[in-house]
């Protein structure tokens, strides 16, 4: 078979395409890098600038407001444990990375999902791309990210965005398409413009589904922290990666437990926001 059909030089084509982007869009990548690094640094400064003794009660009250008492108690106990173990600063670094990646995914993903819901052509073009983004091994994203943005937090955020954005787009599209046709017809009968129909009918009714997409986006971004640490991103992922390379089981368990606590807090809060404010 190899003699009959010569190998398609796909690897060379991809490398030439990446080289072309690097040569002609270097300035754009520098701007993107500066914006992402600025957001991560801002979040990190805000989170680490507030003492843990002040920040923990604030997060506990937010958990109580947006979810329920049991989640607030878990938030209080979990964050106190993280602080006691000495992982508070790295947890805040991880939270900054996750929120930056989630924010970018939401800013890009929700409008894209709305476009897919309104235009079948856009949906047919975007959905295969989302399949590609979700099935491609996460490590592969790191190669072009390093090439364009170097080592550090920026390529980690970029890889997290690629990995975490698809659920936001998919569930925004799904939520809007599931709005009953009778309500759309009623809005049309009252003379609503497309923008009014979107803001006053479709988005409010699709809010729970959209929030489920945001929840999944945050969880997927958090799942990338260990992989991102391999290319220089700070936070709990770096602690886990260091423990693995040095075979320190106890340290790895502590850092992994901090990630689990943070994941549960974010998951329960975003889930309950979607359920309570529909």
C-alpha cells in the first residue's frame, strides 16, 4: 500500500501554515498575549491581594447566596483546609487562570452559539470544528500555543479555551433552539424585532441550558490546569506536576485535593445559579 499511495505530506503542510501565521500575524499574537496575561495578572492580583481571612468569608457568603447552606459550609471548610495546607496562593493562581479561560470562552462562545441557533449554515460549519476541538488530544494544542505565545500562563489559557469552549457554544445553540415555537410566533405576532425576541424571549428561556454550558466550560478549563503547568503555567497544576516528577505522593494528594475542592465549589455554585435564576 505504501508503494501504491505515497504519503500525504500533511505534517509539512501544517508546519508551513503555522510558519505563515507566525510570520504574518506576529503582531496580533503579541496583542492577544498581552491582553490574556493582563487579565490573568489582574485576577491574580485581586485574589491574592485580599487576605485569606477576608476572602474566605466573602466566597462563603456568595456560595450561600447563589446556592445553599450546605455548599456554603463546604466552601468555608474546604477553603480553610486549602489555606491550612499552604496552597492558598497557588489556588488563587489557578482560579485566575480558570476564570480568564472561562471568560474568554463565554465572550466568544455565547455569541457563536446564538449565531448557530439563528443560522443553520453557521451551525453546520461550526459543529464539525467543535467535534475536532473536543476530540483532539489536549497535548496537541500545546505545540502551536507554545510556538505563537512562548512558555507561561498565556499558552496554558489558550489551550484551556480551545478545550473548554465547545460546551458553551453547543448548549447555547441547543437552549435557543429548544424555545417553544409557539412563544416565538407570539413574539412575532406582537411585532418584536429579532433583537427584542432574542433578549426578552429566547435568552431568558434558554438561560438554564446556557448556564449548564458555562458550568461545563469552567470544569473543563479547571481540568486543564495540570497540563498547562507543563508549559510554565503557575498554580496547583505545577504542584501536582512537580509531585509526579519527584514521586511525592503526599504532596500530590494535597495539591490534587485542593483542585477537587475548588472544582466542587465552582461546580455547585454555577449549577445553582442556573437553577435559581431561570
